[in-house]
C-alpha cells in the first residue's frame, strides 16, 4: 500500500502536474497510485522527489509506509 494519491492531493498537486514532473505517462502513475503496480526503489524515490519539488514535504516512509506501520494503521 502507498499514499501517493493521498499526499499528492493534500499538497494540492494534480496528477497531471506530478506526471509532468516525473516525465511519465498518466497511466503509469495511475497504476502506482491504485496499487495495480508496485514501483521499484528508483521509481519510489523519483515519486517522493517530484512530490517534494511540487511542495508536498514528504519522505520515502511517508509515501511508502513500512509494512509494520501500514498494518498497524
């Protein structure tokens, strides 16, 4: 489970703005947000970096919570 969409929306960032920052297709990001695909470490870092450049102020653990934290929530 990830929190890409939740953090993106809380920061007031559109999916299109994030896609443009990442230089990805909207389908790719949509698949990650919906959990249909799981991003690798490089992609996860790119997402966090792009979110921060767009004003989200988040960490890798914020966007991709460790399993123990995700299960406790």
